C-alpha cells in the first residue's frame, strides 16, 4: 500500500489533484469497514488525518462524527 500510494495521501479533489501530504498518514478504507467494506489491500489507501476525517464525515455524516468527539472537519485543499 505504501509503495502503491507513493508514500503520500491518496486523496484526490474534484479536479483530480492529489494531496501532497506525506507526514502522519493513516490507513483509510475506501469503502468504510463499518459499512461492510473489507480489510483488503484493494480497499485500503493512505490518507492524511484531515482527508481521512473528511471521508468519515462523508460516510457517516457530520452529526455522527461530532457525537464521537471528532469535531467539525475543516476542508483542506490538496
């Protein structure tokens, strides 16, 4: 996964531009594990913390994420 993703965040914005972050990367499930996604390499990618949190907000909703204590996710540019 690290080699495939080039050691950086795999998030791409609507323009197709990829995030350049290489520090503090987290494992992200492309299809959320809690929603039935598998824990296979095909379903995993590297994400920086803000983009991983953004994906969680998109998957589960802002209210749920806030109820977990994560707070609001600030949208960042790549």
